[in-house]
C-alpha cells in the first residue's frame, strides 16, 4: 500500500463533505488506470506484528486476521490472465476458497477438497466441512458445525478435535499471529489452544456468533452475532465495547486501524469506533445493499459488491466515491492487491479504484475476462494467482486458477 494514499483519500473526502448524502459516481468516459506498482515486496510481513495479522497467504475467509481481503505479498496479475488449471465443482459451491502453503482449500457440496496450487490435483478431502478453514503454521482448522478439527495441511491427518455439546453452530476459528484460536459455539465465544484444542476461556454473548471473527489492530477480537450485536473483546475475553445494530449482520466484520466495518440485513454498512477505544459511537452509515460474501478494506476505501454493483466508500467519512456495475450475481466479494480491486459478477473485472491517485472519477478498468456465465464465489489472490469459481459452460462450474 502506498503510505501517503490514505491521507490523500481523507483529504478528498473532506473536500466533498458539503455533498453529504450524494454519491460521487464515475465521470463520463473511461479514465485511464495508473501504472501499478511492481509485483512483490522487498520483505514479507512480520506476521506477529503486522497490523492486520497478514501472513502473505490468503489463509482465512478475509485473507488476514482483520478480514480486509487485501493481500500482503504485493503480487497480483493486473494486465490480464490466462488459465493455469480448472477443477469442476458443484453449482452450489457458494464459498470462496482459501489458499496457503501451495494448497487450495475449497468447500464443495459439504466436503473440504484440498488441491495442489500448482496443477489442481486433489491431495485429500474432509467430509462434513461447512466453511473454508483457517490455515496457519501447516495446520488446517476446520469446523464441521459441531466440532473443530485440526488437520495436518499436507496430508489431512487429524492432529486433534474438539467437540462441543452447546446449542448452536460451531464457527471456523480466527487467530492473530497464531496465539490462540477464537471461534463461536452458539452464543459463546471460546478461545482454544492451537496445539491441542484445550479451552483457554469462554464468554457468553447474545445471539449465535457469526463465522470468522476479526482482529482490531492485533489487540481486540471483533465478533458479531445474529442478534445484531457487535462485541470488541480483549485477548482474555474481557469486554471492551459493544454495539447494538438495528439489523442482523450479513457477513463477518472487517477492521482497519481506525474502524470496524459491518454490513447488515437492512442494506446498510456501519463504521464503528473511528476515534479508537475512547469512542463507542457509530461513526458513519452508508446505503450499500447486501455485501454478504465479505467487505474489502484497503487504501482508505471500503469496497462492497452487493450483487449488482461495486461501491467504493471513503473509510473515514462514509462518502461514496463511485459505483461500477458488475451484473446480477451476489456470490462475489472484492479482493485487493497491487492497487487493484478484483471482483466477479457477469465477468471477472480488475479495476484501478483511484485513477490519477484519487477516487474521484474512478474506477478505471485494467482488464476484464468473460466466461460462459457468472463469476464467483471469489476471487481470492495468492502468490500472484487469482482463484475464482466460474460458470465455464452452461450449468457447468469450475474452480479456476488464473495467472
């Protein structure tokens, strides 16, 4: 990420504050995209100190511990893509894969399929998996809805399992720097030891916990419940903050260094706690539609695909900079890398969200790739490769590796 971009975007948002309630849409015509930064970064992130808990892989639902859907390795194809491999999947494969350690983990009809990232060859499977796993330090942590299984990533061999008798669904764990595994078990938040699944602590909340907690600057655990409550907890489960939202969250929360972002069933996205731990209020709201496959938070923008259009919202003010049509398909979410946002819909799109180093007048198209039909779930990014499910022939779907 360009270090000065967030300050630039905040200034642009302030300049348009007088137009509160109005949208800043793309200007007529097609702006030219900026030259993207070189692929890659000089040094990989220090995973136990990175603000978003990034590992360099797309190792969980939201790519990193903060669920920002932004890759940390600086690699992404921005000039067009070619197909490396494809693997057929069921039409109802509505969850995007995760990719870590040269393996791709895809939920397909209730089964976790683990594929070789190089050629798509199937390595092992695990039945009864409900959601994509968390992959960390060579271990895949899988929820079956009633238990957590720790599986050796290379072989699928079971290392341990933890079953729960509580009412409600057991969610996929989240972690920051591998220190503990945090999951929901019905109306409880539970922390487990990564080595053996022993329970460290548990805390009651109100409502079924949603999958995939987020971490706020590595210090706070953000969990949302189906009752519309959002909790910010300390590493020991101590309550720091709580918000009651007017509707059920549609997707897991995302976070940056200033705010927590939650999209709800009332088609509104909320930014919470912009001023840090001292402010309990809702900072802004934006009418965005449903973003249930997940939000992207990158470069001072909140990016939301609602099934018809992709919106870019200023993370500081809630000002809408632009919208861009993506077709009628809700099973896609933005992914971000190399100053580019990737999204599915009626095709795969790669867009420069801030042409001319400003979101005003954006986005600019870097490339588009059409298939036989809809594109998504995904895309996700790993090591310069895009992974996405697409309709490749009439009523035939495949997980594709594009580079």
